[in-house]
C-alpha cells in the first residue's frame, strides 16, 4: 500500500497574510493541510516555528509532453520520493514521515501550468491523520 497522499491541484497557492495575496508554494513553506480535501486551490501557510502539519521540501515542473493524469501522478510520486532524502536527511522508504504532493489538473495543464509540489508530514500511527508539530523537517 502506498503511503503517498496525492492532491490534484488546480493551481496550488498559499494563502497570503493580506486578503487576496497568494503566491506559489516554495521549499521551506510550512502548511496546515487538515481538511483541504482531494483537490485544493489555497493551502494555509504558517510560520515553521509555530504549529503546522506539513513542510514543502520540493517544487518542480512536470516534464511530460502531453496530459496523461496517470503518467503525471507516477512521475510526480517518483520525483517526490527521489527528492525526499536531500531535504529531510533520510530516505523516504525508511522514514516515519509521509509525502503529500500536488500535480496540475487538465485545465491547468491546458493553460500551461506544470507545477508540482512535494511536502512531508508526520502521520498519526493509528489514524494516519497529520500530526501537528513545530520546527522544520529539514535535515
């Protein structure tokens, strides 16, 4: 069974401090992901020294030539697993952390969107729900 959590992102943006402000997620952003559902547009970004549930450790553009959702998901999963160790300092397969990732939906793809985001979170061992923590997962 895969531990990876996929969210299809229409244009995954973080919620800014001021009303209406948003920007693409960046490596090192800390997130609150509970209750975002399986398709997200805005994810609350919070200070990493305060309570949060996940941390972005990689962003990249999908390099596929055409939109094929299954192939894109497979590529994004592989990239997220491959990039995990460089940020967290431990291979994904031996870590107790899980991966939350996003990929572009077909309508975003048609508009030229190719961005993918990888974030790590600590799941509750019994429920799998993200555990709230403080600090960074880097290193």
